[in-house]
């Protein structure tokens, strides 16, 4: 994937759990079936309470979001082990979630699927940026820059997980690294990377 | 080494590991269900090929339990996908909803949600079915595509939840790369007072360390209180390790563990041998904490997260619309028995739903009699809507026609494990987590109350 991700940000608070990322009623969708993968994207973050989040991450009737960058507070992705969570975000077009901290399984699932980069910020950002502002995430420089204000926030290095997401997930990475046999799947054919 | 480190070292073939090490471990059991199984199978076939075989057909355990008793066609189809895979792979342990291995599952709405619709192999909620069917053993490594897989830590094993992609990898190779978690040590000392339950211990603990207080860590329990805790109690506690963000929770091995595991493995003809882990003198803990069980009081986690801890007696002003008893952590026989003890001879004042975790629990509640009356009947007479169709049901909301689902902005008190916004259905509903005793007493009062006033 690219080292620089630019676009409008979608901002959420602390403890956004997997039920808010993808409500349980949509877990009947199987992510490895292409039409159902697409549909999961339409529901990404639709469990957020409307009074706190009047702007939806994905507009009603759309499959994709206009926000490639999600900014969150602490403990993003807590709760269930459902891989549908990073997949719904990735399917909707999210490329990176920048959070103060992540819950363990969500972080791991993001990396294993290669759906998105789970980046931790050095300081809390979610109170200082608003949904719709344009920002640039530079994975090499480890920064998030808000385009209008020029304000720069530091990100923690992704370290060993970056090449796994770059490769398109655990299996592709393991094949490229010679850990398992077979050819890596071309990323363009992998659901979630169709726009990458 | 801590208990978790000892198991992971053994599973990695190493003499020693420590927190922070990344190690490849061998899985003893991989469990999956109807919500994550089809996706896991999809990953397995995409990555290892359409004709690939699972690494070990005796070590993959498939337990449909989440979205079973629903008309939703995709959910019914997902059970059929599992059956097809089991047939193709020759998988030994599949607890199907129906008895016909060539059939397909369709819920019959005309027969209703209460009357039994499953066949004789169905086992109910995976985390309770695993031990009941003889698949939990001390010292082993259990992976499951469900975050509450950590419940099996009650049996002195390393058990943790993983995603579909990781599970697809395990299906093909039997291995997974893990980071060894640092261990937090909790000494449970003394004995619970009457009216205070295992659920109160874990709700108290999560309140102490916070909702993300154990992220990337293991919880290890010890202390003079452990021998007083039944296996059901230990399961209730280990189940909610994930609610503090933990990778796993683990109990020491003792006579009670052996008794349970030995009887269940013999009964079901599963592997009877195992090698428990005992604590070393030189364990490294990142955190130590003592919980004096005698001092605990009935505890509630308020909406919207499991760490919003209050005492039940402080919440008398919270009026309720619904009560719910069920799930892996709160739908076991002992949970229903305590529920019935409080409700006996009384009537619930609000809509109260009960979903036993497994068919075996349904059977036990129907066959256990108090004063000539089955516990099941005591509950029904008190006004509880009880179903003979065990499963995860409304604990996680599920499809719209799920039994007990909170379909409007209600306030619900529940013995389940999560209370995030929308967890049991409607986005604006609120869930309060509490012990079966507190939920029962609150169902009678129509508001949150301390169960000690009702026993």
C-alpha cells in the first residue's frame, strides 16, 4: 500500500467497540464472499449512536465512505474477535485508523487481513480534529498533518506490522518471506485493496 | 515462568519464554462457530487451495451457536456451510443443529422460538459446550474464533480468541505466531458472602483496572478463595478477562479441575490425558492485586461499558424495562439455579427472558426438582420467558427475530458480558451487567436492587 494517505478524516472518541464498528446483526455476512464483503463496507461504523455522531461514516445507500482516515481515542476496536470489524472499515475504503490505543484482537485482525494500518498516535488527537477536515498520514515520517491548519501530530512507528499490511496481510507476507509455500495473491484481486 | 508462559513455552517447544517474546505455538484445539466459521473456511480455501485438508480433523471443533433460531436465510445458510465443510474434511467433532448429515437447517417460525427445534447433536453456546463435551484440558492451547474463548482458562489452559485469518492459518498449519503476554496476578482471598457471586468478582476486578486495564496481558488467579469457586464460577470469571482487554485469563489446577475434566473426557470419549501447569516460585508479574472476597458486594456494570462499576445498592433509582439471563458467562446451570432461588414463589415485574447456554443445562433445569417442582417450572411460574433452544441469542443482539433481542430503547439488566451501545439490539437501549442473583431480584423489583434484600 502507499506510504502517504490523504483525505478527509472521520473522528470518533474512546472505547469504540466492535458492535459500533459493525453491529452483530450484520455478522451473517461472510467476508470471503465478494458481494457480502462489499455489503459489510456499507455498514461500517453504523452502530455509532446518532446523537453523538450525526454524520454517518458511510452515507445511506452507499457502499463506500469518503473518509480514508479514521481518528479515534483509546481502546479502539475493543470487544469481539469478529474480523468483520477491520474488514467492514477496509471494504468501505478506510486505509488507516489512527488511535491513541487499540484493543488487542482488532489490532491483530487489521494486520492479519491487511485491510488497514492500525497506527497509534503519541498523543490524543481525537479532541483536536473534526470530522471532514483533510489530513495527510505519512507512514515513513510517522506523522499526521492537518492540511488547513498545518498542525502536525506524531505517530508511533508501525514496526514489524507495516510490511505485513504492505504485503496485503498475513498470508501474503508469509509467502513473500518464504515462510509458507505458494505465490502471494495479487493485491488488486484481494477484496479491500481494489482501490489501493 | 507464569502459568501462561509455561504453557506457551511447552507449545513452542522451548525451555523458557518470557513476556514480549514472539513464538510459534502448536494448537491443541481450534474451535469455530457459525458466525466466524464460514469466513474462516473461506480464508482456508482461498489460501491453501480448494482441495486442501485441515491440519488435524480431530482437533477442529465446530459448534454452531450464534444465529441459529432465526428465519434469517443467510444465518441458516451459514450453518449449512459448516456442515458441508465437516463432510468434505471428515471433521470428528461437529455439534450440528440437525441430525441429518445431508440435510439443511431451516428455523420454523410457525413452531415459535420457545419449543425445541434442534436435533440430538446440538451442543449450544460454544464456550460452555467445549468443556461439557470434553474439549478443555489443563496445559493445552485452545484457539477460538470468538473473544470469549478465554473462558476455558478456568481449566488451567491457555485459551484466546482470534480472527478468521489467523484461524484460517491454524486450520492449515496447526500453528500460530503469538506474542507472550505479560501476566497480571490477582489473589482472590477468603470466601464470598451469601448473595455475592463469581460475577461480582469479575465485575469488581474490571472496575479496578479499567476496561482496557489488561490489554495485551494475561490474568492469573490464585489465593485461598480459589478452592471455594466451582468450575462454573471460574468460567464466569475467566470469560470476562477479555472485558478488561486481556489476551487470556488462567486459573490454577486443582482437584475440582481434575474431577470435571476427567469425567467429561471419559463421558464423551475425547482425549483423557493432559499435563497441567503448576506455578513456579520465580514468576514475573507486571501487576499484583489482592481481592478480599468477603468484602465484595453485589456489583453492577452500568451502560455503556463493563468497567462502569457501581454497587447494586447504590442504583435503586434505575428503573428497568427488561431482565435477561443467558450467555456463556451467565447462562449455566448454577446461574439459573441461583436465579430460581430468588424468584421462587415470586413474580417478575418486568419482561424477563431466559436462554440456557446448552441443551444439557435445559435438561438439568427440567430434571432438578425443589419440593417436587422442577427448577424450570419454578422459573416459568415466576413469569420468566424460557426457551428450550439454547444459544447465544440476545446477548449480542443478533438478527431482528432473535429471542429476547432488545428491539427498542429499553433499559435491560443482564447476566451477560457486554454492555456497549447497541450490544443487545437497539442502538439507544442500555444494558446493565450483574450477577444472576442481582438480575433476578431486580426483575422482581422492576428496578436495580441488592439481591440480599430478596433472599
